[in-house]
């Protein structure tokens, strides 16, 4: 029977190996985890392919068992042939085959099956063509992980993952439910590879390389997909994932549940149809290649049947579901007209009236290269745009063209520049003029005076316009006083009746506007090259505000105060007019875009950067940088220039600079090059001015909290003041953070403007560099200052030493004056103050 025993052993091996591949599902509902999917997920744990290793080991065991069984059978056959001859061998083989069959049947019964053939048939029905992972293999995987990284995977965790973490009781032969595998898998991933942030995510697949393009038509994604959530596709919340899953086509335009590692899709678990919409999109074209729909800064290409939809260049809502584009809603109603104003909820158009607009209004530029705009990019005072309506509400704007912009709209403020609104407006024209009210026109002779008050009948049809009949004529506003006396205005005046009063807007040619700006901003006695530099700076500043209105709610690009540029405060002068004409159309650009051309009166020998106004600023990526304003600075290396301004962040270095005179400074002889200010400290006045600025800029007046942090909070009682100090300076040394230590509250003041405003206390005069007393009405001359306190435990008075006049950003006007006197040309002056700029013709933009 030895031979029979050997044959029985071989048969059992073959039978048991067959049965191991036959498993029963556990008593639970759900999808099983496929072996290939489990292998893919396990690779993310950076442990190699545990399944492949485990399967190879199992395969080797099978191979070894089969080889051993075959050899034993061969030996038995040879021995039987020798001892019993051929007849006995046949009997023995028959006996062995019967015993093998009996053993298989017995093994099948032990496994809960009647016979191997039925077991194999049932396994095939359960599996189909898929190869699922068993619980026994899962245990082997846990063993392998435990052996490879015992320091990260405790025995307690191992035992928990092995059994208690699973929702179903398993035998080793059972297939493992996918959700059970994933539950343990996420825990393993969080322990073994936390940096990968492996997690489960649900999102809609909006497209990949073939479906998502730039507005110029190039692929926007390289090896990635665009995904978003919500019923409407929101680009603000869109995410990008690397594209690595094979069933992308099945996932396109559907919601997927997937395992992701950082921004990479590892495995798609489920897909379902979940419709979403692109609302207020621009349908740019409809070709055989597909429907091209622009939305935000992207263009989507959808396959579509032109026989079903044959239209383009419209605002549409597109609905995507069941893997493709299913519906297109077209908005066809439009209005257009000269844009007069954009408030928080309405858009005003000449001749078309006032319309509400959707909070998510979309703005598309249709000429040249496609581009999306913000609402603020629409050009006030121009009729470049069609507005798309949905039930009398503007939902989108289509910018159809953009010609050269020649006219600027200036808000004329009230007396002493106190308000945007006038209680009364009285006007007289030097020539015949016409009053336009709606479609009505009324002519008036030269010298006739008209008076307007809020609520007058003239405003019943909206804004009124006063237009001289001569192109060179002017209209005088008799109810207004400026430094020159009663101001007159070229172009035309537009009056709007608002709840707060009458708004006055002067619309005129940009070049004529500059004729009245340059003399108001720089004395006409300054060198011609300095005046030209001022003209180019002023033109650039104005043109930038024309491109993106500074006061859209009232329908103006700028106002006539120092908040923008002082306009028509000083009478026009021949020299300043020549400076404007001598630079006709010239503007400053930085990297191809209009530059920010801030300017101020006088420097302390150094300028600063935009960080003095608060917020995060990339100083290195700007033409507005701190620098030493001296001829020798041009001869310094870039590194030396940088080090020169950086050192002034330190209090000791800045104190040494501001209390001395550098003979190389351009402005060392100017009145405000240095100044001093002394005052008794009035704590109530200090608190009052803090409160005023806190209401205007709550994010820049902060109160210390119990945990040591600073936060927005109403100013309460300060108590006695125990100290004031500049706690932060920008490059160049301007104060950008002041800390006030009160007995009851500690306050942190941010931005040079707030610091200048708050430190002005009871005294209203400073002493200048030349010993002259000069009045200061609302704030100290500049933020380039140091603060000294006098008194005992409580601060009783302040002594402040400072230099310069103005914010210190961009061009110093008195610095330009000295440079002009030294022979610098206007473009050289500008390139000195604005680093990296180019002088460009505006019509080339």
C-alpha cells in the first residue's frame, strides 16, 4: 500500500490546491476587492508588491507539490512494474485513482462542497472573469507588513486589522469585501505613508487633455484631469488630479468615488451619472470637432451633433450628464449702450436704463485673444460691450471691441474736496451750450447761469449733460472754489441726482485733463525734464484708471483730489502744457503692462516699497522698490543697492540715517528733507484718532488678546500710555508697524498712513529742515520717522524726528526737480525711480 499512499498524497495535493481557489462569499452584501486592485493600492504603501510576492510563493508551493507528487507517482509506477508486472500495475493505478477520487470527495465535503466539479462550477459563477482577494491572502499580507515594518505596526494594531476592524466574519476561503479591505488600508496608509495623504475622494470628472483647453485652444492639462464638485462646475473650487486610471472614458463627465494619493488618482472605486452645468458660458464655435464652450479661463470641447444644435457666439448654459453633453440653453436677449456706472447691484447704460445684474455675472472679451474679465474691467464711459439679459437681469457681458480710449471721466468733488456729492451746483458757460435730459435738448446762450438742486425736474429722465457748442469752450462751476479761484472745465459736465446729493462728472480728452493735472501736481517753474517726467507719470496713472475705473459706482475713472491726481486746482500754464505735448501719448509699462506710477513730494534720501501700506507684497517682482535717492546709487551693484535699503529695517541704522545729512542725497537742500515734531500727548485724542482709523481700516488697527495674538476689535479705554515704539520697518526704513502700550490695552497700528495719522496729536506744526514752522492738518509729513517718549512710567510727550513728505513710493517730485537741474532727461528720471520700466506709446498697448 506504500504505492497507493504515495498516489493518495499527490492526489490530495492537487485536490486541495484546486479547492483553495474555490471560495464562498461571506454573509454580507457588497463588492469584493479584486486582486489587481488590491495590488495597485498596496504598491502605494512603498512596500513592493506584497500580493505578487505572496502569489509567487504560493505558486512555488504548488509547483513543488506537483513535482513531488509526480515523482512519487513515477517511482510507484516503476516499483509496481518491477514487482507485479504490467497487470498488477494497472490494478494499482485503478486503486490509486479511486483513492484519489475518494480523497477529493472527502476534502470537498470538509470544505462544505459535495464534489470538486460542483465547487469549481460555483466558483466560476461567483468570479466571472475577475480574480478576487481572499481573507486568507489578506492575512498573509498583514503578516508580511508586520514583518517588514514592525516598528510602525504594533501587534495590537495587527490583531485589530486582522479581525475586529472588519465588518463581516470571514473564513480564510472567503472573498474579502472591498469596503473591509479599504477600511484597514486607509489606516495602514496613515501609518506607513502619511506624506502621501492617501484618502477617499468623490468628484465629477470635467475633462482631461482632449476636453479641457486654454482659451487659445491649446491643451490646458498635461496628464491630468479637471475635477469639481457641486451641481454647477465651479472653477474656483476645481481640483486637478494626475490621470493614471485606465477606465477614464467610463468616468468622463460622471461622478467618481476614488482612492487618491495627494493629487493623483490611484483607483476608481465607483462611477455614477451626476448631471452638472456650466452656467453663463460663452459658446465660441460649433464645428465638426465639437462644441467649444469658454468658461472662466478655460475652454471645454464637447462632442456634439450639429444637426441637433447649430448655433455659436452666444451665452449658454450647458448641461452634462450620462457621459456627455445633453442640453444647451441659449440666451438671446441683449442690450448695449455707453456704460455710465456700476454699483453693487446695478449697471447703468445711456439710452437703455439701469439693470440689475447676477452676482456671478460672467464677462468675456471676444476680440483678439480670448480672455475673461472681471466686472471692474468694463470700460466706464464707453460703448464697447453687449449685455446679455435673462428676465431683465444682466447675466453676462460681451466686450466686442476696444478702441483707443481718449476721454477720461473725472469726479469733481465738493468744496475743499470734502465730499463726492454737492448740495447745489451752479454753472455758466463762456459760449453757447446745450443741456441734454433724456432725449430732450435745450440750448442756452453764453453767459446764462443754470442752478441745479437735488430732486429738480431736470433729473426726471436720469442724468443731465451740459455740452459747450464750441469744441474749445469751457463751463464754469460758480458754486465751487479751488486754489485758482472759480474753476472752468473743458469737455462736458454730467450731473447725476443721487440720494446723498448731486454728482458732478467732467468728461474730457485725456491730454486736456493732463494740461490741468501737471500744474496742480508740480510747480511750473521746475525744470522741463522734471515736468515731462511728471506728465508721463500722470498720463500712465490716468490711463490705468481709465482701463479699470477707480470709481465705477458713480461712473468716473478718477476724482480731482489727492486720492488720485489733483486736477484743475491750479490754472493751466504754458510750460506744463508744453511738457504734456512734448510727451504726447507716452506711458510707462512694466513687463508689457501699464506700470503703477505713484509719486510724492519729497524724500528723506530713501524711497520705500508697497509693503508700507500693509498686506503681502512680492517686493522682488515689482518696479516700486526701495532705493537710495542719490547719484552714487546708480553706480552701485544690485547686491549693494539691496543691502543699502535692507539695513534700514534695523532701528539703530535708521536712527543714524534720519538724524544726519548725507551729502550725496539729491534732496538734501529741500525743505522737508528733515523735520521734527514735538507734542504733549493727549491720550483721549490718541484714542479718538485710533478709533477713526479702526473704523476705516479695522484690519490695520489691532488689539492684543490674552493669548498674545493681535485681532480686530473696537478700541476701548487705553488707560495711561506706557510706551510707543516703531516695531517694524519696510526696506528703506519707513515705519509700517507701531505698537502703543496702554495700561489697559496694547494696540498695533499697521501701514505708514495710519501711523502718520495717529501720531499727530495736539501740536499742529512741524519744524522743517530749514527751521521754518509748517502747518500739518491731518497727518505727519511722512512715515520715515523715529519716536522718542518723555515722562516717567507714563508717556507725557513725544518728540518725533522724520524726513520727507509723502508716502515715499515711486517718484519723488523734488528728487526729479534736482535731477532735471543736474541734466537728466525725463526718461532717465523715470527709469531711476521706477526700476525696470519702459517708456511706451499708449496706442501700442
